[in-house]
């Protein structure tokens, strides 16, 4: 299992577009914290988004998961390009020649998707927990 994940990691990290999309996904998720710091001062009207209660604990989970759901498009593009690059670069043929079975090939893709989902879930949880603790 570890070998299959290492193979996928090497393929994804050497692809410039995949690397950019993965990094952009996590950077945009951390930018939610910047939204909390925005203060609008329009003349006599002062508007601070964190004071409106959007970052309080019952609501932070809903807000962050809603925003993260929109950013999942980045990971979806990475997963689709991961499969299409196998055929374009003919790495699927080379992997099968080198001894990787079809079952292992599918398992490596499935494990990669599970790792993306797990890391993303933990990251959203930590960001929500930190922001909720700061503003509740």
C-alpha cells in the first residue's frame, strides 16, 4: 500500500498543474482565516465579519464546510487529470509492463483519493477548530 501511494505521489508532485492545484486548494482553505480579519469601515459604518457571529462554534462548521465544498473542484480536477495523464503519458502501459497488476493500479488511484479526502477533512477540521476557538 505504501509503495502504491509513493508511486502516485511521485506522479502527482512531478506534474506542475497537479502540484499547483493541490497547493492552491490548501492555501485557499487557510485564506478563510483572512476573511475573519476583514474590517470594513465605510464612513460611520463599521462592519467586522467575525463580530457578526459567522465564526462562532455552531456556525463555523457549516460555513467552513460550505466554502471547502466549493474548493473541492481543485481536487476533482487533480483526480481527473491523474487518470487522463496515465493514458496520455502511457505510464499505465509502463506500469503494467513493470509488474504492477490492474488491481494494484486501481487500488493506487482509490487510495490516493482516500488520502486526499482524509487530509482535506482533517485540514478543514483544524481550520474550523482554530477559528472557532479564536472568535467564540
